[in-house]
C-alpha cells in the first residue's frame, strides 16, 4: 500500500476518534495531526515520504500506542 493512502486512512480514523470530529493537519516537515482526545489535545506525526518498505506496519504500531 502506498504511504499517501495509509496516511489518509490514519487521518480519517483519528478524525473519527476525536471528541468534536475535527483535526488540524499541518506539514512543516512531517504531517502533524492535532485533535482533542478525551479532553486532552494530542498530536500524532506521520511521514509524508517514508524511507522504509514497512511503513504501514510502523504506523499501525504507533497508532495502537497512541490510542
């Protein structure tokens, strides 16, 4: 799966998990998804151009830890 498709899926999932269904997405160097989860503002970083073939597995692992 391509990294852009993986990133879109992760952003869609994070948006659904927020308290108000709103996330802020910024890309200074990495894609930073900011939202309010359980009353606390939290940030999740994604890579726009990953250098590894196992990017999807790494993102899933980080996402499980974030949730």
